[in-house]
């Protein structure tokens, strides 16, 4: 399948987040795409690579569940702190950087609180991978 490669500055969304976030790829020695490091499936560290999405609305998040219970069942969003335990699922598993598949538009990872995090804008315009 594939698509544009996701680089540092790619836009991310979470199904339970209130705002988009921006992928951060550390500037370790790696391939640059349009002047920025390209993301791989292991760029999934909460806060470091995947910053918060504003507030979280998932009742699977213990903070949201507690605040909602305290508000007598009225959904009460709380600050988002992504909790990602597994690598990204890449749409371009054959395109490797440092032996790891790159992430592209449509690549996904799962937050432990139930949200699906996805690359929606790669931050690139010219680089297509397959």
C-alpha cells in the first residue's frame, strides 16, 4: 500500500484525543526526508515521540473514569498522556530505515486507554514509499 513517508512534524490524531498532535522523531543518524528524520515503527514512545492530544475522553483511562464517577456519570475529560506499548503498524513494511519499517499516512498504533493513534498528515509532500 504505502504513501507519503511520515517525518518529524507529521500530524497525528487519536480517536479519544481532543486535538491533533505532532510526531517527534529524534535526530539520531538516520535517513532524512525533505530535510527531517523519517519515522519508523519504533518511534512510538509516549510523550517523547507521541505528544499528548489535549484532553482524553476514554473511560478506559483511569483518570477520566475517576473524574466521570466523581461528576456523577457526566463524562469529564482529563489531560491526555498517551500510553503506547506496541510499535506502529506500518503501511509500508518493505521500506526500511535502519532495518525497521517506516511509518506513512495511515500507519497506526494503539493507546492502552483504547484510542487509535494514526498518522493523518505525513509532513512530506514529495516522498512516496511502497
